[in-house]
């Protein structure tokens, strides 16, 4: 999909937000950007939109009646979101997308936006933008902009905010840079603060011949990493920091999804991985840590983040989760076990050092590992942040990338 010389699609429910949506289109058109108003109303489709609701609904896999023939509004909105996703992916002139609305339209439009490639400008002007927007943004580069006042008529505030949103999209479209212009082979990496030393050494060993893209392992960071990997953007990856698995399994605030590692199961991407930072579960402020973790070894990372040390049983489960997915990967795999610690907090003398817990993790991966062609489990007698570990990772990568 190209967005060079294309149009900005302004999307919303014209039956209730028509005046505001048309104002956004006027603001965009005044900058010289081509605009298309897309109606996603499910109740009373209008006639003045450039792309009508029935036209969008027709892109639903089961046809327009699967969207507009529903009496339940929630089901109709969900179905329209599916149709909009297919509609946007079928267009070859999407230069950017601007969505506007409340909870229903925010869900509808952002769900479709997430299907677009990274780098295509996506702005959602929403009444929900100042809350928890993880469900709306996910692994994409959607910009959530607070509406301040409800999107319910034009006034001195809404005109200014809508104008700002429109001009933000226009600026991104007019002054875009090509995301694919990597200076060298693109390599993806996962990192946490406690594995920074390892990733820094790996980057030093790769640059300048490779361009390194580092992702913070915060749940959505891992999803963005895998989304780009699945799109074919990376020639290989260093998935050193798999900490999101701990949060997923035990209720932390930075979890992956059930599909963690799925991109590498479905695609033969050269993969070097490790167990970075699985010694911790992330929670918010100390007062938010669930009572079942009371008495556990913990550390206040800052006033907003509290880390709880994983136990031997938890590490066994983490190891089993990871190795089951490693065994399904189609491409070449090298997986490193740093036997002297998996994070800066897990080194000898540090607060999370726990040899028994680490051993339970390593043993679970050893037990579950299936010997396959071009899959190797590498045990390194050092800490994950030792230079020796980075060198082993680089050696493994050079072996499989060739």
C-alpha cells in the first residue's frame, strides 16, 4: 500500500457527527491535502459523504447486510469495524486517517486503523483519549488526541481541537519520511532497562552494516516488534528480552498476548532469543500490587512501577510457555540460557538473585526442547549482561543469517 500522493480518509458516524467531520475535511482541504469523508453510520446513513456507509459495509466478508441489517447497535458497530478494516486495506491511496468520535466510533475506527502499515499517519480524536488507551492503540502507531469537549456540535473549543487534529494529519502527510529507508539490513531487538547492557553490546557488533530497531518489552512494545517482523521488515531478530511472558502468565501490567512468538512460528525469520528479565513481574505503584503477592521479594523501580520476583514454580511455567513456542518456529533458531542471571537485578549480590528460580527456568526449557534441524539451545556460563553473552548472541546470529 502506498500513501504517496493519496488522500486523507476522515472517518466517523456522519448521522451524529456530520458537522464536525465536514469541518475537519475543510481544514484538511485548505492545506492542499486531498480528502475523502467516510461515513460509518449504522443507523441512518447520509448522502453527502464521499464514501457512504453502504459502500463501506459492502466490504464485510458476508456483505453489507451483515452490517446494516443488524438491530443490535453493538453488533452493528463491530461488524462495521470489520468492513472498514477490509475497506481501508483495499484502498491504494491511503495517505493518512483521521477518526473522530466517542467510545463507539473510537473502537470502530481504531480497530480498522491497526491493520494499516506502521508509518501511515493515524490520528483518533476521541473523548476517551486521556484514559487507558492500550486497547485502542495496541501495537500500532495510532495517535490518540483528547477531544476536551464532546464531539457534539461546533463551538470555540471543538473548532480549535478539530483544526489541530486535522492539521496534525496534514503535516504528517506533507512532510513524511519513508519508514522503509533503512541504512543497512534491518534487525529487530527487544530490551528492558535491566537488559540494556546486552543489547548495547549486540548493537555495537552489528552497526553500521545493520540498522537496529529496539523495542521496549512493555507488552505493546513486543506486539509492535512482532507486527513488523511478520510484515517482513526485519531480516532477523534478537528477541533477548522475553519478560512480557511473566506478566502475561501472572497478571502483571506489561503482558504479551497469547500470540507472543507467533510471528516466528508462522514465518521463517532468523531468530536469536533469550530469557531476559523473566525474573520479574511488573505492577504499578506499591499499593496496587495484588495481595496474593504480599510477602514476596519485591523492588520499587520508581513510584509508578513495582517489581515482584518470580518464584521457581513461576519460572518453570515461563520456561514451558517459551519452549513450546520455540519448538514450533519454522526458521533457524538459537536460544541462549545465561546461567549466571537473566537481568541486572538477578546478578550475584543483586536483590533478585535466586539460583533455584533460575535453575527451574533453565530446566523447564531443557526438558521441553526438541532437537530440530537448525534449532540450537546454547547454554552460556555468564550473566546476560556480560560481554560474553552478547558475543555468543552475535556469533549465533551470524551463523543463521548466512
